[in-house]
């Protein structure tokens, strides 16, 4: 590890070790833009991992974690409902923009999980939509619910998927504290683990896509 990268890691560790209003703001805006498929890789996952780590350490308190949970829920709910409103206007230029930019990517995701999803999304319940969101299908599902005018289903699905996603990383952070990892090692291991997860997900999609093309 170079001196420069080591210094950056240390600064990140220090910043995430102290609860401050900027953490709440960061979580809110990351979750908000995430509903429009704009993501900042590693950042939100790392925040939740360290929140769990410092909760286990006693540096963070339950009410502070609840504030972060509220920020993530608020960001996702606002973002999802904004996109829902856009979906209600077929002539919207913004909707046309998203169709151009993201349609290919979302179509590939749907193709990969087509059989799996078709069995579970036959009925658009909050649970099935939450599952689809966790598989990365936020935009098509939100637009579909907008077309069917099911705002309540969307809100419940956002609540469920956010609860599952956030608390999974929170629990991993607590586990990291319990096995006595140092904060710096926690950051390094989380970056390596998340990179492997992204690579495995990417490879799995490519394999499914290749098999689907051969079957056709």
C-alpha cells in the first residue's frame, strides 16, 4: 500500500468513526439519486458497515443508527415517488431520457433473472417488488407500478427492501467488530469483499445472458 492510499484510507476511517450531520446528509442523497440509477460504488455500503462496527464498539448509539435509517428511507421514498410521478406522464422528456439511457441495462437485468422474476412478480405485491428492487430492478418496477397506479405498493416495497439492504450491511459491520477487526482492516476487507461481490454478480449476469443467447 502506498503512502498516499494509506493516508486516504486513514482519513476515511476517521471520518466514519465520528457520528456527524454530514453522514445523515450523505446517506440521504446517495439513496435519493440511487432511485434514478445513479450510484456511488462502495460509499453507502461502507457507511453502513462502519455504522455497524461503531455500534458494536459503543461509539454510535441506537438513536443515531435510527437517524441514518430514517435518512435512507426518506431518500429512497422521495426518489422512488419522484420517479413514480414521472412515470405517470408518458410524454415526459425525463422519462424518454431514462428509456434511452437505461433501457438496455435494465433489459439485460430482466433477461438474466427473467424466469426467476416472472414466477415471483406475477402479482405486484410489496414483497415481490421489494425482491425485484434488491435484484436491481428499481426503475422498471417503479414505472410499472406508476402505470398501474399502485403508489402504496411502491412505498411499502421501498420500506421493506431498504430495511433488508441497510441492516444486512449493518449486521456485517457489527460482526466485524465482534471478531476484533481494526477499523482500517475493516475498510480494506470491505472494499475487497464488495469488489468480489460486484465481480461475481457481473460474471453471473454474463453467464446467464450467454446461456440465454445460445438457447435462442
